């Protein structure tokens, strides 16, 4: 099929081209589901430094975010749950205890909603989550309709790295089960959106009713197992 | 007098879940609840990572690591189940669309304050996950926990000393010794294990307790 738009890239090096030191990276995944491991490996290999990473988890000791942490590539982690079962030996735990990494701890629903705001062009939102807790420190509290809320601000990424199931050349994406998690929201919230997919399919193959992330949000698609 | 086992607490919680309810189970002790849901009851389980109507862990060898629960363990999905992204999942939680959230806890106060995300220890790795969202959003917050800490300290306290998850949210507490309900008047003991007196339970509880009989409910034996 012909057409001028083609989001597909054939190599991981192309998929991450232009991402620089100091970037803020939105990294998809919840636990082991939905983490773009090939893109993670490519960023590790590129040796990028001073990264700010937004990720629900802090790495499990598998070849996930843990390898960026172990490589000293991450300056700051914005995260809801940096602990893992492997945490007694994980890189995040060591770095955090040694004071070598900054942590911004955010309740999970607030984390995703801050990215949703960024992607939806909104200036922030008021949430009841965290009111009266240690995580409310420094945040504006506003009483609306008799209930206290915290002001939370949008969270933008320079880059979003996602794991999806299928893609076509326009960048339309489907997901696989609970590997969907943060992907659809992160796809709205970054200047450059890169998806790693199980399969690239011909235009017209994806049922428009089944497309979760429309291609307008996606810049590059690389297939799992593509050459470096 | 025999305190309930962890599985017996889970069975008691499962029996209390109303037919037709939408429920989120936290990680830890609540993980045991699905094993005990009566077969004739339709309970729709939600997990924060974007799934409604999850079923039990599949047999060994059939795990799908793209199909996991909030504890990151493989699960199955039941007929009528659905997947959705994290923003919608937390809208379901925060927006009051779940009937009940069952959570583990370090401490609960008599006013319903919940502490379940951090011990506050200097070497603790802070990790909140969806705990605060769940505690604020579900229509009812049930806590299941051992009545006392491993060091023998009461977990049901006048004032939480651990960092708070949310204020005044817990509606019901299931422990290995008793079932308690929070009312305007205070914490009411609805059920207690046979052989344990209310006075003995109070000795293991920092927050003041009211007997269910005083609220006209009747103090019933707690059975797992």
C-alpha cells in the first residue's frame, strides 16, 4: 500500500535517534507487563546519561529499567512503586540509600493523571488523593464543595517508550491484555513517542474499533527483535 | 481460644462480600480472599493495572505474563471481563465506582485513619503504588490484618504513628480476633472469637472499643 506516512523504522538505533542526555523519558509498563525491553536495551547501549525517568516501577532486577539504574544513567526517578521483591539487591535500592538518585514518589493514579493532563492540554487537576499525608507537602490544598483536594500539575515527557501488540504504518496501536497499562496515556504526553510492537501489520488490518492508541499520537514503531 | 489463621480471616472477608459487588483487593493478606469466595456469589474483582473480572492463577505452564494482577502475579480473566488503561483504571477507583476495597494495613485508628504504605523507617524504600488512590476512592474500605504487630503492639490505635495513607476512610476491620465496624459513636465490635472477652480484646487494642450489643447489633462469635 502506498502513502507518504510511514511510522515504521527497521532498527532500534533509528527508533531512539535524537534522544539525548538529560531527556525525560516516560517508560511504559506495570511490573513486567508492557515494558519495551528492546528500547530499554537500546537506550542502555547508547549510554545516555542524566535521564529523568517516569515509570510506575523501579526495575525488578530483570533487563528492564534496572539496567539504566545499574549503568548510572538515571538522575531522577518519578515513580509510584520503586520497591520490588528483588529490592534488597536492586540497583534502585542501592542508589537511593547511597543518595545517588533523586526520587519523586507519586500515587499511581496521580502519576497517570498528571500525564493525562499533559497529553490533553490541561493545566493540572485537583485530587483528593494524598490529602493529609506526607505526599501533600508543598502542594496547594483547596476546599471544593466541602472536600479538600491537592493541586497536581501536568507531567510531560521528551520521549515516551511503549510496548504495544500490533501497529500499522500510520502508527495505530493495539495492546495485549494488562500490558496496556500506562501506554495509551504516555502516548499522549511526550514530544516523541516510540512503540515497540509484536507485529507490524498491513494498513486496514486493524479493526478501527480495536485501535486503542490512534496513530496521530505515535512517531515511530519498531518490531520486537529488529536489528540494533 | 484460637485466633483465626490468615486463610480463616480471608474466608470471613469473602463471606462478607455482597453478591454482585465490584471489589478491589490490595496486595498482601487480601491476596488470599479470592480462594474463599462462595461459588454461588458473583463478585467482580478489579485490579489497578487495568482489568475487571479477574480469575484465579492459571495452572503451572499456562501463565501469561501480559495477564497479571496488582501483585504482578499471573491471573486469568473471566467471561465478561475487560482490559483498560491505567487512567481509566484509576478513574474507576478514584471516581467511586468500586463498592469495596479490601486492604492490608500496618495501623488503623479509631477514626478510620489508615496507615498501610510506609513504616516511616529511615532505610525504608518509600513505595505508595495505588494505596492512596484506593483508600480515597472506593465506597467502602475494609482492612484485614493481624490484630497486633509481630512485636505484640496494637495495630488498632487512637492515632496512627506510621505515615498516613488517608484520613477517616476505613469502614470495617477484620482481624484474627474480631470484626469491627466504624460508626459515629466509635469502633464497634461485631464479632469476636469464642473464648475471648471484650475486656481482653480491649487490652490488645489501643483505640476504645464498643460492644456490638451496645449498638443493638449483638456480639456474635467470629468464625473463619
